[in-house]
C-alpha cells in the first residue's frame, strides 16, 4: 500500500498487522453512513489501536428486521467504551473514548477479499473487567520503515 506525499513521490507504506487478540482502542471518528443499494444505515466507527499504526473501521448496522440484536450490539458497545449517554444523536461525543475489543483475522476469498488476502476485524467488545487486564493506552506506535519511490507523472514524460 502507498500514498502520495508530494508531487512525483510515492511512498510505499508497509503495514504492521494487528495481531489476533484483545486490544485497547480509542475512537477517533464516528459517522452515520447510508448505503443506497441496501438502503441500510450504520454507524462507521474509526478505532486507533493502542501501540499500532493505522485505523480499524467498525460498523454497527441498523437492522429493522432484528431490533433486539441491534439494541444488544449498541449496548455492548456503550458498555465497552463506558458511554453513559445512550442517545445515538450524541455520537460525536464518543470520539476520544477508550475501550477494548477482540480482533480476529477474516481471510479470503470473500466478496471483498481475494483468496490470499485478509483483514483485521472487530470480533467483539471487552467488558470492563477484561479491559482492566490490558496495558494502559499508549499513543506511541511501532515504527514502520518507509522508502520513498520516485514515480514520474505523465506530464513529466
């Protein structure tokens, strides 16, 4: 994976995988998404994993067919991040909250992954007792070496 850092320079970014297991995370962003094909809505929650670079994205879907399951998912989320105000309208106030999750690796082939690819996914939330066993939040991350690779624009040719 890579990104453009300045004109004509493409930086290769070697991602460090987030291992399977329990992790302390911090909410960095929350948005409400609506998907036009399915007409379903969800909360897209961006999670920074303590000690690792990158972001995990987690979706909590509104399922009109299974309101009980939707409510249980939100309740588990609120408990894991110790969010006392359960109003879904105040979702921007969730940003900065820390909590705990269990990460699994989902392997392809799937609708979105090739056979040799995998992604880290949030499997479940940790309760307060499990969270207490984790190390405290750390903003420091494992260093990733990046080597700039010069790529010429078509204009330069």
